[in-house]
């Protein structure tokens, strides 16, 4: 929803920076250069790869009680730092279909994510 407004602004910043580079200017120390661009948004905001799974991995690290889910989450954490979410999504019992026990009532909650 926000991408429809912010996306064109980030793209315009990227194109302005490219125009500076094409003119022979440097971006470092140049007051006309833009810091917040589409590339910065992709690298630093969309952490975790497909489906933005880094938040899910961190949540699973905090609330996971089963040894299998804990080991899968620990295995997925480092690749998630590099925007690789395949270990979390494609494992046989991956975080994509994680089931966690809620505290207090003993009922089960199913957390599912869809990747496009």
C-alpha cells in the first residue's frame, strides 16, 4: 500500500543519482546525491528475502519450544541476514507452516506465510 507512493520517489532518487554519475560527478560528499533510494530500501528494509521472513525467523527464535523448530530457525537465521529465505520456506517442516503452542491455554496456533 505504501509502495505505490514511496516506490516512485525512491526510483526518482535512483535516477537522479544515475544522472549525477553519468555527468561524471561522484556521489560521496555530493549534496545533490540522494541517500534513500530503491536499492537502499531493498537491501536494508526488506530483510529476509522472499516474503520478508526475517521477522518470522526472529519471532520463531523467541517463542519456539520444539527442538526441531529451534534448530530450523537457527539454521535459517544466517541465510536470512543475506536475504535468502529458502531454508525457512522450503524445509520439509519449514517455518512457512510453523505450528506453535500458545502459552497458558495449551491450544495450537498455525502460522502460514505465502511466498510469491
